[in-house]
C-alpha cells in the first residue's frame, strides 16, 4: 500500500507532555478519533486496548490517534515509548475517554505478534476468563496477523503461516468447547472495509460452519487458513481499483479477475498451506454454471472447499457495509443467494441449504 506518512504528523512528546494533554483531559473527546480506519496507509496498525497489559513494559512504541478541531488529517502522538511501563492510570483515562484502540508502527509488527502470542498463552490458561473474552483476543491477534500478511511482503513466510495456524487452533478450541461459542464468533465481526478484515470475517464464518458440519479438526484448520488468505492475490491490484466507488471499467474488471490466479501463485510454495486451501484461493470466484472466473469451471469441476468458500464469501460481502452501500440484513442476503441459485445455479445446492440451516436453525 502507498505510504502516506508524509501527509500525517507523528508528534513525539515526553510522558509529561502527554499527561498534560491526553491524560489530563486537555483534549476533548471530539478531538479523539475513536474508530480505526486506513491507518496502515500512514504506517500504523490499530491495537484494541484490551490487548495492552497494564504494568508491563511495552516492547514497542504505543501511539494515540487524534484529530484537532479544524484539521482534516490525524496525528499520531507517542503515548508510551518502547521499554516504558504502560501505567494503570493511562489505561483508565483511555477507557474514560471511550478510546477503543491505540496504535503501533507497522515496523514493529514482529514485536507485536510475539507480544500477543505470549499474552494469549497466559489468557487461555486463566480459568476466570470467559470464552467470549478469549475469542475476542484471539480474533484481535488473527486480525493483526492478517493485516501484516497482506500489507508486508517480508511477512509472508512459512513461520508466519505456522503462527496463523496456532491462532486458528486456539479459535477452534474456543469454538468446539461449547456449541454456543459458534454464536460468539458470528458476533465478532470487524466493521471496516479492508481486504484483510473481509478475509478474517470469512474465516470466522468458515470455522463456525465447518465445525457445525462436524468436519475433522485438521480439515477445519486447513479450511480456516484458506479462508483467511483467500484474497491475498488482490494485494497486486491497484488501490485505485479496489477502492473505486463507481462501476469498474472492463479493463479494471479484467485486472481484478487476475487475483485468484495471482494468489495461487503467491502461496503455492508454502508447505503449511494445504492443496485444498490453494484450490480455495484459486477457485473462490468460480460459479456452478460456469460463469465465474478465472477458469469458468462447472460445479463438478470445482473443489468442495471452494464451493463452500464461494457461499461464505458472498454472504460476508453482502452482509458487511461498504463505502458505496449499506450492509444487507442476513435474511435478505440469504434470500438473494437462494434466488441466484434457483435462477442461475451459482452455488452448490447442498452446501447452500446446510449454510442456511446453520444460520437460521431451520
């Protein structure tokens, strides 16, 4: 992604300066940007506040994102420097101001992932924590992993894939410990329009649905990874196309249609990505009637995992808000998908029926 750091101001302050502004309420809540969005273009990643451990030394710089009155561009103010203890009173102040996220530099993503992994090990061993709280934290870590994998070419390594599988293992433990936890996962959806956010949402749907189908654990795990990275080929598509609000031209659409093949080529050398998952990446836009891309396959030629992903991908896309349209209600999305099958046979009939029963309970 293009780095727009030049358009953003990184203002470093001493702890004393910060106390006299953020932590002594000199800035009003109207001057705080609450919701994260598009920070990676400025070189930052949002870190939900629940993942910052009070009383621990921060292994990376922690920033606060603000926007002063009359200004259109945000500033990232250094709040807690690397090696400094994140204090309880700072945490309390951020909660009081209803600030859900702090920010870290994308350059510190490796340190952040190690920090999150260690924190998760402690959290999962804590019997006093609820399944929902554990799910939230694992989703946070998986979301940040996906952001890193999509935005940093040097992060696309075998070790990073193994780390993703660890996060998916943890999510599976939460899902399979209680059927009610499937509903928890359905509720934990990120509400921003980014590729990696969409992929995480599809992954969560996939883990819950394949668990409902009583698949073997290793298959659920492999499917979850395929869903998590299924759109990786789109990182080679210009942002001007991905974020265009109007209708794409024929040339632009042709560029978009290259992403399944690009993604397949990018991932085919990864030992920990199963062949079935690679099929998901390459075939998730194929339609049962042969009208899809990139190969125009018919239903019997499409791998079963890809047929399921086609359903999950469509449902998530329709029920998530986009800059150019609001989200559809789940029932409306399912009705459209059923109609599409009846008219054009786009989806696998059996998996679509099972998915509708999974979502509606009937």
